């Protein structure tokens, strides 16, 4: 995975995790619930990226 895709995945996971962490209402961010929310957000962001890649595959050798 190239650095650009890693950054996109990080941004998507951060947005998804922020929703869940915001609902934790001030509970400690270093908790099993917070770790689970972050892991779930990463998994969901990866799934979204795979679906995007399946629908719009990159063309090898194409100029941007």
C-alpha cells in the first residue's frame, strides 16, 4: 500500500472513530471500548476502500 492510500485510510478511519469516541461522553480514551471503536473504524475504512477499488479500479500506466 502506498503512502497516499495510507493517508486516505487514516483520514477515513479518524472520521469514523471520532463519531464513536464522541459518544463515549468523556470516558477515558485508553479503554477497551475506545480500542474497539478505533479497530472497528479502521476495519470499516478498509472495507470502504476495497469497495471503491472494486467499483473504480486503478489503471496501471495511466497519467494523472
